[in-house]
C-alpha cells in the first residue's frame, strides 16, 4: 500500500521527503536510547521530557532537526555512492 502511494502520488523528491518525515521520530528514539544507555536513566528521563513534553515549541523543533539530519545522511550516502561509481568507472577505463 505504501509503495502504491509513493508511486501514484509522489515525485522522487516527495518520496525522499516522505521517508525522512517518517524516519525522524525513529531517529529521535534511537538518540534517546543512547542517552539512556550511556548516561543513565536520570539523563534519559530528562531528555525524553524535553523531547516529547515541551509542546508546542520543543517537540516540533526537535523533529524538524531530526528531519534535517535524515536529509543530510541521505545526501552523504548519495555522495559516497557517486564517488565510488566514478572511481569504479576510472578504474575500468585504465
């Protein structure tokens, strides 16, 4: 069903934005789990409170930055893939 929605309703840029919007909360949860693991429950509880219970300014702001981080990580991955493909093409020419 999601693939149908993506193919029927979204452009390639829209698909990328959709993926980043969906993964932003997941990215936030993975960061919070690292806070719990490395810094303890007290620090983890503090960041969860700040991330989810600081409406209307805190939570949307944090999710916006997670969305931007997801966009950046996709761009870094694409840059690396492009660089590898160019290196492969150069080696093939030799």
